[in-house]
C-alpha cells in the first residue's frame, strides 16, 4: 500500500505523541520530539492537532510532522522509515500541493534531520539547504559535574498560577503584542508562573512584557501545563542569590531509557554572562536524569553564538551541523 496522510483529531494527536516517543533513540539524529508537541500545546490541544500531520502505512504511523507556523514543517520518522523512498516521494508531493494543507504556497522550510531519502527527493525538486542548526546531546549515564547547577531552581507549579477571568480585557488576543512596553505596572509580587512568563518573554523579545503580555504568556503556559502532553514535563525557574528569577528551562521526557528534550532554555537579558545559562542547563539535565531519560537533547540555531558554548560547558557534545531544507519558489 502507498503511504497516506491525515490531520489527527485531538485523541489521535495523543496517540501520535505516544508513537513519537517510541521513535526517540540515542543512536538517531535529533528529530521532532513529543516535547515539541507539548510545547506547541501552549496554543491548546485543538490547535496542536490542527498543526500536526501523520503519514501512515497500513494504518501505522511512519512519519509525523508539526507545522511550526505557516512556512515550517518539522518531521520525525519511525525507525527505518527515514530511508523509505516511497514515503519520501509522498511527503514531497504533499508539500508541493497547497490543497493538502501543509505549507502555504511559496517559500517554506522543512526540518528533516537524518531523513536521507526525503532530503534527496526535495533536492531533486529544487529545494536547497537553508538555516543551519547545531544538535547537541549529553549521555545521562555518568553525571556531569553539578557544582555549577543553580542551587535555587524551582519546579513551577501550575497551581501557583493566578486566576485568568474569561472576560479579562487584557487577555484580548487582538491587542498589539509587539507594541513597545516596559514592566511598569506589573504587580509588585509575581507568582512563579508569572515570573516564568516574564523571563521567557524577555529572553526572546529582548524587552520586558507589558502587564497584558505577561498575563497572556502566563495563561498560555497554564493551558500547556493542563494538557496530557505536559504530563511528562517539568518547568524550572532559576533564581540568583537575591531570589530574583533569572533563567528558565522546560524538560520533556519520552519515557524511561529514551532521550529527553530541553525546550526552551533561556536567561533574562539583564542577567546574561553570569553563568546562569550553564546553571539552569545543569539543573535541567539533573531533572531529566531523575525522570529516567537516557540522554538529554537540545538543538539551537548555529547563528546564536552564545548558545553552543553554553551547552558545551555543561557537558553536551555537538553533532554535525544540519540545515533545514528550504523552498524559495
């Protein structure tokens, strides 16, 4: 039989996540992880199901993709399926047909690490290599030196989240989230979930959130934390000696004896260059080891000059850089 494509329902999404977990191996390239589905569930389970694509052969999943935006598909393959030429041709055909609701027409990218057959097929269809990424991994057999782990890295408890009224006007998604703002007007005392939201927002936006942005980011995290996809995750909040929240990390288990994922890892811009990145990474590694993971995985754009040295300093080793496949037409 030929491979078939479908978009899963929410119950089918959870089954796909279970299959994806079994595909994680220490001897395989870093690919889409169930933690990536979990992180996407900040948008809610229905939205994550709508962004997921499952290719099956005889009703058995052989490839799973996550649409990380309208122009990026991130993929994982069942063991052995990464060399399946028929599957590669089907995925390439689906990508070329906008009616199959994968990528929009025009430029796009596919993350297909280790998928030799698909990369050859896309190259033959005039796709090119795009953004470079550096995968890193750490064997969790012998533990690295933990002396620099953040002494005060707390697990963020979803119960610490404030109430978010359904009719809160500050949570209106039509608000301009990118408008310039400062932390003026934030509560004097933030809950741990709000502290996480502030560090995460600031690390990736390079500015502090407005009160409305802070509540939106905290609410999104609580949505994720309430999903079944987050049941195998821990979110850590690192503090400095003055008890200020300075760094965050979330770890995702694929089950005992399988690689776990760090996603995301971030340090507030005001506190960079003081070892907090290494510290929260070591704390995350310790959490994954306690969850039974065989190794810790992380992947970062090669263009982020400070990220790779931070992970190397925490004991990770870097695999060869790998490029996304890019369609420019």
